[in-house]
C-alpha cells in the first residue's frame, strides 16, 4: 500500500501549508501531497480565506524535490481545458515530472453563482467533462490537437513546452458515479480517487469499474485506486491507521491521509510510524 497526504488551503497561511509539504517531502513513506481546487472555504466562515490551488502547486513544486503533487480534484467547469492543460504542462516542468493532473466534473454551486460560472445540469456537466478530458490529454501528449465537440473546439492547437512525463502526466479522476465517472476513469485515467464511505462501499464501486473497463477494453491493473482517510484531531492517528488497514484488506492501492486542519509538520513522523507496517 502507498500513502499520500492532503492539506486544505482554507483558513490557513502559505508558510503553514509549505512547511507541512516540505516536511512530507523528507519522509519516504509519503509518495504524494494534495491540495484542493476551490475558491471559497468549505468549512467554518465561508467568507474567510482560501488559496487558489493550481498557483499554489507551482510554488510547492519549487519548494519540494521528491514528493508527487496535485489538486484533488480540479473542477472542469472552472477553466477552459486548454488553459488547464498549459498550466499542468508548466507545473510538470517546474516539478521535474512529479505532477498528477486531478480533475472532476465540478459541483460547487456557491462558487459558480459568485463568479458567474455556469454550472450545467448533471448530464451536461459530464458531457462537458468528457470533452475536457480529451482536450487535456490531447494537448499534453500530441504536437497539435484538433477537437470538434459541443463544448470545446480546437484547431491545430499547441501546448508547448510539454510536461516532463510521457505520454503525459497521469490523469487522476475523482468521484463515484457508476455510469459516467467510472466510464471516464476506464477510458482516460491512470488513477481513480474514489469518494466512498467504507471499504464495503469501495469494493462495490470497484466491481463496477471492472465492468466499465471490460466495456472499453481497458486493463484495470493500469489504474491506481485511491481513497482518502481523515486523521481526526479529536481521536488521533490510531483510528485513522485502523481504517487504512481495512482499506488495504479491501484492495485499495493508495491512501491519501486528510491531515487535521492547520496541522504542524510534527504530526508526520508519528503518522508515518503508524502506517509503516501497512506499507
């Protein structure tokens, strides 16, 4: 089993976020670190501060040397996918090939209403998402990309310089929808970040993913399966490690530990010690 961490860029400071990631970079057990892609906080005072995820990734890529990094996950509705592809390519260069491109369909009505961003009905949102993923993959892997969709149209489009990773930085699709999300995972993702409530919930969805892979002729072994486990500041590391063990038994490949809000770097060593027997 492999491990990552996630820190929330809400109600915090840049030095606090940076220091945790730099400390995780020095602990070999942690292979990846993640933030999120929101413009408003999701807890506490919703009028409070929240850092933009992708520009923060560029700075964190420069501040670290080993750990992989990504947004978990970026809403396709927020940026034209050609713009996002160019951002991703630049950050992968800065990170020297350590970026994972986390993407999802998007859902936050409050942010969309505040910024005048259209949040289409669910079916249209996934139609747009499917097109956007293809645009991103094309621009990150091909010299030129042509695309004639309902939502996006590209003509002889370029994205230069390309990222370091070939054929492109890994695509991480987040969500749990059995029809649209898991079909997109089967078609395009190198990692699926599953939103689940329990190991039993995950196992049921994994069976659906196997069906979707069979439908499109994809080898499911090519897809890393990840879930998130919360480290509750009230109950501590022990219960989180127990939950991780349950997901390991269920067959999950990668666990992302959601750290307590404004966690200090000192939490990482005891967390790594608790998880090491499960690695």
